[in-house]
C-alpha cells in the first residue's frame, strides 16, 4: 500500500479535499505512484491527515470520476492503468487560462449571484463618508467593540424587528466582515462537536466551510415545503442550517406549519439549534416579505444570520449574527477577546445609511428594479417554444427552468455557451452522493446584473440554442 505524505495548508484558501486530490493526481502523473498500486483507505488517510472522512472521500471521488483511480469491491482503491499519461502533465497547466478566456467570451451571464452595482447609491455613500470624517475624530481609528459598534447594532436591531419580525436586543448582535467570518466565529463559539444538516440541494459555500472546520456535515432532502423534518430526525443532526424565507437555490418558501415543525424538532432535545440564513429576504415581488423564523422562536433555538452583500453591495463586507441569550454568554466567555473585523468608519457610515432612511429608499428602488427584470425574464421565457416549467419566481434574484425530454443538463449548458450565453445547472448545488439519480435537468437563470434589453437578447439566443435539433 502506498504511503502518502501530504502537507495540507489550511489557510491557503484552497479546500482540503482539492489539496489531497491535486497531490495524488500529480503523484500519479509524475510516475511516483505506479499503475496498480493500492491507495490508503479513506478511514486510514483521514486519521493520518487529521481531517474529516468526508474530505478524503470527496478527493477520492474526484479522482474516480476523472479515471485516475478505480474502486475494487472489498479491496479498496487502486491506481488505474494510465501508463504514459504523465507525459501530458505539463500541457495541462494552461487550462485555467483557457477557462478564463472562455469566460471572457460570454456575451451574457445569467449568474444567480449577481448584484446590480449600477444602482449603488454612490452620492449618498460619498456624502455620509464625508460627514463621518468631517471632524478630527481620533476614536474612529481606535479598536472598537468586538461585537461591532453599539450604534450600528442598535440600527440593525430596529431594522430587523420592523422588517423581519426578529426579536432581539442590540447586545445579541455581532457584526463581522462577511458571512464566512460570521460562521467561522459561530463555530468557535459552539465548538465543532456537532452534526450539521443542510438542505439538499444547498448553499455549497456554507457546507464547505463547516466541513473544512471539521464539523460532521450531512444533507437532508427537501419537499415543496422545505427541509423534511422526519428525515432531519433520522439524520442524527443536532443543528439544521436552513433558509426558510427563500431557500437557495430552489427558491422554496417554508410555510408556517413547517416552521413550527422545525422549532418542535429543536425543542425535542437539549443542544439542538437552527441556523437561519436570511440572505436575500428583502427581494420579494408578490406580497410582503416572509417574517423570519427567529420571530417565532421562544426557546432560544434559532441562530439568525443576515448580510448587506445582496441588499447593498458584496464589497461592503458587512454581515451579522443574532445569538440566543445563552449562546451569547458562551461567546463572551470564549470569544470576546477577538477584535472586530469591520472598520469603525464603515460601521458609522452604514449606521447613518440605515438611521437616516437611505437604506429603506435604496431597497425600494432596487426591489422595483429587480422586479422589472424578473417580469421581463418571465415574459421572454413565455415566448419560447421550450419544454420546461418555471419555479422559484416572485422572490430573490434568480429562477429555475425544469426541462423534460430536452437532453442533459450539461448539453443544455453547452448549447447555451455556443451562443455566448452562460447559464448554471442545479446539479452543482448537490453534495456528492446526495445527488438524485437521473434527475430532469434544471437550469438557474439570475437576472440581477442584466438590463431588460440584455435579458431579452439573451433569452432569444437561448431559444435558438435549446430549440435546435441535435
């Protein structure tokens, strides 16, 4: 059996499974690991590297899918017969540049993560920046409150109560530079001896983050109401990560009955919690925004997270978490020494932006803008002679097309690409073995960063691409 000496870099920004995958692949291509050699078992390698078993399994799965290794029943993993392939190694290095070149050639990009930066209130932000720095205020450049400045937390608290129905005090709020930091901070507070259940499909960034922080992670299937609570019980998880107001990527809105079932599950055992990710609840185009799950919680079971990345701009890097009172006490014992990751100047600007009504006006403007693009996209899709159904509309900044008898997902993406249009497949949001078998293809179309004219032009090209006879 081949012994593997892999030096993992946890702070490199590259997921651990990719580092394991790249190391083994390079060893095979260079001839250091010969064809037919047996690799360590996933259990043995995860113990040796001190990572989760799912991390090793993900690396092996990628190697299997690319044909570098093969699995032999009851015997383990072996290097495939690929003699001579190592000579192609140097020619594979330019691939990232080729991919970048292909991306530059897209005329239209329906990214579901888009934000319209042209609507950013530059003049207002500039005005508030000047006001914040009009006097020589040395205290603005000293280290501030680790939880974030009280004025901003108070403004967020008022907004959450009025707009989202969240019940909290400013003392329960922690402000941080982006969702990744907020979730990493939470992991430090609660410890990683938890099993976290994610919706299936799910927000992969959060899944990868908790997995790389050595949490035991799993997925739970959804129905049309959200996460299946019975399957959640069967999973053995004690934390559920959900997006009840607008699930990403499916766009499911969790009804009140399912919300009560989720809270009942959390109340059934000590130490169970629900992490509520309320990432884009402001954008709803039919009826009022759905109140947050946290507002129904009377037992301190919901850990609420939100962000200004979608509602203002990603570069603002301002997110927040609302901790239940008893978890707040744990935070103060374990993590209050950690300094704030957001400058006091930026916090003061955002505080003024909220308190003086600019945020509400910006939301109203952006909501109207996105609704216009949403309606344009739906109208253009109705004109297509396509065998698909639409879901996830009336909220968020993307919708989904469910195809029937129209080829595979990769085929639909390729045909769109040939027309210069980039679209996204739902399969990339499933986690490894959690993908359903032989599903109908589903395509995601985001519309936040495309004008109405570009949407119409792009959909016309999709009509040509997808109606073409192969």
